[in-house]
């Protein structure tokens, strides 16, 4: 039955015009088609219905329920999440949440958003304010959808028992796609009636999910969540970016700190936590081997984490060590791999020509050459290249932060060169700043600065001993380092170039470093 909702719809339409270009809320006529190929999702609030409302399929409101435990007179310790995710994975793209209990409408909207489906909501009128706030949050954080990421294929026989199994896989965050036949590119294909998954395995959804997890192995799980058993994850991506949406189905839907592991090497690009202050930050971001780990602070109902694969720079092997000339036309540098830096640490474009950085390596050294166009230089008077220059960053300078330890990303080295061949090198430990060596450390590196005033470009070259920046054995092709490339330029207002933007007015954000690969 449709609830009388005139007051409700007025409140919502005042709070929000559109969640995405395709959202429709009563009182809003600002819809426009989504860009071709990008897809869309739409939320309608009853009684404002789409023309094809009759094609929408009724789905139950998301909920959390205690369930009998294998026929015994007790309930499971882990609450049973009633998510519609499995219905959406089966192909349902238009859902009508026909009977939504009090307080649940924001959760229904978040679920539809996470799975990128069109939805009709019939909320309790008392939820007007909360639903309006949720819709506004989703609008602000909407983006063109990316393909779902999954490494499990489920051959769906369409049975109710399979539906229960699919629901359990959603609950356990075993990310799958429904397939008609096995696909080689997937890590695991599940087909009931095979040796690994006999028909009787569907009788117990929990055991079925455990069997899937065992066959996949935890090392290949795309997402793992620690500290919560009522959070459903949705992961999408395009190879360079990924978006993780977490929906909390708990009774009060307020989650305390939870630890999340995502398969792949990423750096956080942006995140939004519903019910949390706008300046809330992800905690303890660690690239742990082939995984990226982080802690999401307290949030309510939905958290959105946007991830990016690290920017990558290649260093080409040189046949021998060479003298520093700070000359990009030198034989060693003419064909060297290079990257360009044209943004600040917030990712905002900096006017003018970008900074270019080239790299070479030998058995003993890592070489870097910075090419830095300028309008004006901020130089220190009376430079002394023979001695370390404290606080060199107060003047024009090029910097590299480099670390080899992927388990302890707060440990890295900082090395700088100025246009006047000044230098400073530091041993940084963000995890234990009181015990870090800082300027007491000496890398033994060499630098060369050169100013071409006619072209208004300065060059800075570094030759860094591998023994100073890598505790592993002799460098080999294929070895990777975590690296940040930066430059500080000019007088006030100064420009802060960042190859991999940190998202803060600070270069010392190791989670934002890129990758250097020896070739």
C-alpha cells in the first residue's frame, strides 16, 4: 500500500534536487540523460513513480535477523543479513522497496546505490529528514559506475537454494559474478553438481560459502573485513581506479573502527563516511605485499573509499656508472624513461610547463635527473655545496622520497638537490619520529645543480647509492621501490609539485607514494 507522503516528499525535494543526473525526486524536473556508456542509477520516492514503474520488482527491505542454527532451538551468533545484493547479482536492475519499516529507508537507498540499481522507495513519513540527508550524501559522492570486480564465477541454476547460497556469499564478502559457463580468467568457478560442489552442498548455505572460501583461499579474496560481520562490500574498478562501498546492516548501523584489506596495490584517493565529520581520515593505510590495508573510522550505514593504483615510473639500466652533468642531452639521459609532474599535492594543475624527471640505475646507484622550468628562482645566498644545507626546502629544491620496505611504509629516505648543487639527506621514520636519524644520517649520495637562465630551466641530478636506500641484496631488474617525486618552486605564493598527489598540504604522506620499477 502506498503511504500518504505529501509532507515527506516536500521535505525531500527541498533537501535535494538530484542524486545523480538521473535521480528523480518529487518536485524536481532536472533529470538529464547519463553520458553514453557510463550507466546510471535512479531513485524514485513514492508516489513519484517512473513511467515504467510496472516493470519494477518488489524486494524486501534490507534487514538484520536472527536465524535458526541448523535446526536447533537457538539462533546463530552471527546475525543474518537480509541483503538484496544477491538479487541484483542475478540481474535484477529495477527494484521496488514496497514496505520499508521505520528508520530503514536510508539503508535501502544506500543498498541501491552500492549495487547501481534503479529503485522505488516507499518510506515511512517519519524518515523524511534522514532519507533526504542520505540522498544528499549519495548525490555528492556519485560518479559514473565502473565494472564490478569479482574473481569467483557462480553458475546459477536459478533455484531458491542457490539464491540462499548467493545471499550467503554476499554476506561473507566473497565477490562473485553469475556466469552461464566457466570463465578461465576467474580464479574460481563454482558449478553445483561437480566434485568440488555436489548438489547436497547447497543444503547448508554457511557450509557452501565456507567451501567456496576454502577453494578460493584467503590470499585471493578481493575484500576482507575485520571487526564487523554485518557489513557488505561492493568493489568496482577499471584497472587504474577502484571504488569500495561498504553498507552496514546492523541494527543501529553505526560501525566502530573496522579494518579492511583489498587485494591489489592502491593508494586512497578520496573517501566519504556517512555520519562522520568531513575531515575524518582513513587510518593506518599500509600496502602489505599484494594487499592494501586501512582502517575505516566510525561511520553510519555507508562508507565510500576511492582507490587508485599507484603511479609508476621506470628506471632503465645503464651499462656503467657515469659522471653527473645535469645535462638532459648527455648520452645517458637522452633516451632515459621519464615522467612529468604538473600538479600540486592536491592534484590541482600548476600553470606552465611541467617538471620532468628521468631515471637510470646501475649495480651500485640510482640516478635521477630533474628538469625544472621556472618563472623566478628562490635561491639561498652564499650557497655551500660542500656541506649539508639544513632546511633547504625553504628555497627552490627538487626532492625524492624513497623506501624499499612495503610492510613499514613510514620508513623511507628523503634526498634533495637545489639549483646551486646544495643538498640535504634525511632518514625518516614516521612511525617512530623520536628515534629517526633525520639529518644525522648520511647517504653518501652526490648531486649536481645547473641553471640555464636563457631557457629559464634549472636541472638537478642525483646519484644515490643503493646501499643507502635498500637493505636487500644487489639490485635486480624487476625490483620495486616506493617513491615520491616532488619539487618546491618560486617565491610566495610558492608552488608545490607532486607526481603522486598526497591530498594534504604535506609531502610526507607515504600512503600516497608511487612506484619505481627497475628495468
